[in-house]
């Protein structure tokens, strides 16, 4: 009887181990696919100035690594405490330059956490919602990108006076909206700051060329955040 009970327990443990290994491989494949898709989304829709195609390659590694760690420590309190101690001495020396990069890293980590905890449905639904949100947001951004909202700064350092009315008349031909933000005059130096909106890039070029024809003035177009 004892022998039969031992063999039954051993068979149950083997079957459970085999099932967990299958689940692990399924989870890791799903993690790789989701992280790769997120990398493609980042490469296509990201606004970061860094090398997006190079950075997207790290998403799969981050997601799979987090999933592996969670899969190992989720059933052991001792391993969980050891992980906390190990992470407390880890320092990332490379600074994340832009908030967008940090958001995508968090998404990759979330994918690894969800799949490592065997929460497939929740993770899949969350990933689909995030992807749809990014795609829809960027579709709307493309539609609104036709209108350019810029800050125009004009400086006159010559002894001749800056004719503000002439500048405004010039800009009205190309701008859909003009707002005065600042007007400074100190000695021979006059500075004019305007908030201007253009309907297309061609109007920006035409306005720039006509401003150059006014004489010795310095001007710059800046994105209005």
C-alpha cells in the first residue's frame, strides 16, 4: 500500500511538472510575440530621437527576462526575498532620455510580469488595449499634424527701427493665426515673440523667405509645446 501511494504521488508530481513546463513554453512564446509587436509599434509610432529600431530589440529581452524571474520566484518566498535583496544593489547607469522610452519599458515589464504570473487573458487583453490606443492616438495625431503651432522669435540688432506692422502684414498672408506673446525693446535691440499657426509646411517656407527679405533681422521658429 505504501509503495502504491509513493508511486501515485510520484506520477502526480511528474504530471504536474510536465504540465507546468508546457505552460512555461506557451507563456514565453506569447511574451516574445507581444513584446515584438510592441517593439514594432514603438519603431513605427514612437517620437523618440534615439535609434528606435535598435531600442526595440531590447523589449523582447526585457519582457522574457522579467517573465523568467517571476516564474522562478512566484512559488518561493525565500527566492522572492532574495530577488528583492539582489535588485537593491542593481544600478542602471544609462539614463533614459525621454519619457516615451520609459513608458514602453514599463509595458515590456508588464507583459513579462503578467505572463510570468500565468495571467494570460489579462495580459493579452491589456496588450491589445494598449496597442489599439497607440494606433488610434497616432492616427488622430497625423490628422492634426497639418496645422503647425509655432513660436516665432524675431530680433533686430541694427540701428534701424523694427517695423512691427510690416511684419504682421507679412505674416497674415501665410499664417492662420497670430498672437503677440512678448515685445521687448532695449536700446538698439528689439525682440518680438509671436505665437503663429500655419496650415501647411509650404506657408512656413514662404514666411521664412519673406522675413529674410526685410533686412538684417534674426528670427527662429520653435515648436510650441
